[in-house]
C-alpha cells in the first residue's frame, strides 16, 4: 500500500487555474518591464528638469502682479508628472497582481492537497492506530514486569533503556495527535478510545 502511495502521480491542477496563473505571471512580467523603462525615463526627466520654463515663469509673474490667483501647473502637466502618474499606476498594479498571484498559488496548493485527502486520511489513521497499539503493548509490558516482581523475580527486560512512546496518557503528544486526527475526520473518538482501552 505504501508503495502504491509513493507511485501515485501528483494531481494536476485544473487547466483554467494554470491558464489564469500563467496569464497573470505574463502580465506582471510585462508591467514590471514597462515600469523599469518608465523609471529610466523618470530619472532622465528629473535630471533635465529645471522647474519653470521662461514662459510659465512670465505667466506666473504677470498673474501675481495683477493680483489674481494663479497656479502655474493648473493647465499643464509636465512629462515628468505624466511619468510619475503612470509609474504610480504600474506600482499599484504590481501590488495587486502579486497579491492575486499569491492567492492563486494558495488555492492551487489547497486543491492539490485536497486531491490526496483519501490517502492522507488512510495513512494518518494507520499511523495513529499503530502508535496506540505500541502503547497498548507497552502497558502490557509494564504489567508483565510488575507480575515478575510480584512473583519475586528480578532482572530487566531485553529492550529496557530505550523509550518507545511510553504507555501514554491524556497529556502526551500522542493524545494531541489523536485529537487532531479526530478533528480532521481521519478517525472517530470511539475508535481512539477503544484502541486506548484494549488490553
């Protein structure tokens, strides 16, 4: 059974999901490349920009002299401002795109994991039951040791000195694993209680 589990191919995600993720990856790559190019333009414009042009300076001065309010940038947008606005949109698009990509990857991983749910449940159930069986054997072993002592015998058992999960109690890690397995529907509480109480 374990060999069969090892050989099982990984479940392929739905084609639509692969297409959505691939399309998003392509679009993000394009946006990032375009933004890099815009950044180079922005740097060049910032280096060459000298503030007001002569004509805009004159317009602002005349408006000031006439006592009227005048915003020299109200009716004109410089190339630098255009680039900055475009980059702001590109950067926001990258943030949104990366978030959506992460969501798609999470959804894909969850669906792939869910496709193995039957195998996970089976092997986890077997593992829990095997551990509980070992603890049952450990309890029997301790009872045997007590019987030998009660009869007046002595000596140690062949595997003394090596702790193999102990005899178990409600606080140990095995019980925590059992609780998680019960919560996930891998095994019922009645099965666990029966396995723990069997002698």
